[in-house]
């Protein structure tokens, strides 16, 4: 399936072709059992399968996904994964199932107790240079191919301490874009280490949770965080930044002392 389709539209008094971001039902299936259905952009689906499985705590390690098949049909796409028996047993105990909207953040939690996962606080690290984040957000738009074509997608990426960006992934859903980036990093064996995550959306509770689950201690968003996201980031020793621009940002949690100032 193509991530972008073209159809004629009426614009400025003339009929002309326009690019639209595709939105397709994506089913996650583990050991033959359906778990969740998300609406997402049909691109980088191998990364989506891996990132979702890791960030939602379905598996703990990339190697615990033994086999992945991307099966297309007229109804959508099924990501068929074979996972470790221990992980599958735990998944069945959670009994989560979902027919969801685009990138539904809580992914079908059946009770209030399932919303807040137990995550260990992140280890204290040297502060991440804000100049690197500013450099990263400056470079990111040029890498957002789907956004340039359609104006309808979010993006996520990793930023290094030197300001280099990598593993840029896009999707109509902000959670999906982040999961795709996390999956790409995991599949290539890139650990969180000194890197930071940048997202072109607000920083919600579940975005903080997903980033922390894979060990990222710095999350920067182009929009605002929610109050719950700030509280969670603080409890996890994560530096959470919002309103990231080329020369400005707002630091909401200073779990690590920042050596630079931002607006």
C-alpha cells in the first residue's frame, strides 16, 4: 500500500491533483491472537511493529520478536508477530484488545490500573546540550517527506549531542510516528545512550511513557506537554522540553541541571 495517494481537488479556481496521506487499519497480531487495531500511515510498518511492541511493554527486547510478517488485504494490514512464550503469556493475562482511532495513546487499556505502567527512574546523565536540540529541529522539516507532500503527518527522530538527526519516521498519528522511530532504533541496535527524541506534536503522558520505556532521558516536543506528562517525566528523572524552536524552548522538568538557558 502506498502512504500517499493523489486525487483531483478544486483549488484557487482550478481543478488540480493533490497529495493525500493514506490512513489504513493496521492490526497487531501476536502468536496468532489479535491484540490491537490502529489507523496509521502504511509506511515503515516493520519499525511500527517493533516499536509498538517495545514501547507498550509487550516484549522487553527486539530479539523477543522471533518472526514478523506484514500481510496486506483489502481490509488493511496485519502485522503478524511470533513472540517469546513468556511475553505471550503475560500479554494474555493483560487481556487488552482495541479497535482504535489514529494512534490511540492508551492502546486499549481495560482498567485504570493498566494506564500507569511501572517504569524505573532513568539514570542521571550529563545534561543534553540545548544547541543540539535547536539544530535538530532546524534540520527536521527537510526530512519530513510525507509532511511536505500532504501537510497531514507528524514526525519523530533521534538527535545526537552534536545536533545530527537520524531515524526520522512519519505517520498521521503522533504515537505511531514515535513508535516507528523507536522501532527503527531498536532494530538497528541503537541504544538510547546520549541521544534525545524530538517529536512534532504535543508531549502527552503516553509519549513520555513510550520514550522512557526505551531508556530516553530527554524528550523534546514542538508543542506543549500535558500536566500529567510533566508529572510522569519528573518522576522518571526525564528532561521534558516543549515549544522547541530553532532558538527557543521551554524546559518543564530539570531532572538534570541544564548548562544553557532557553526561553
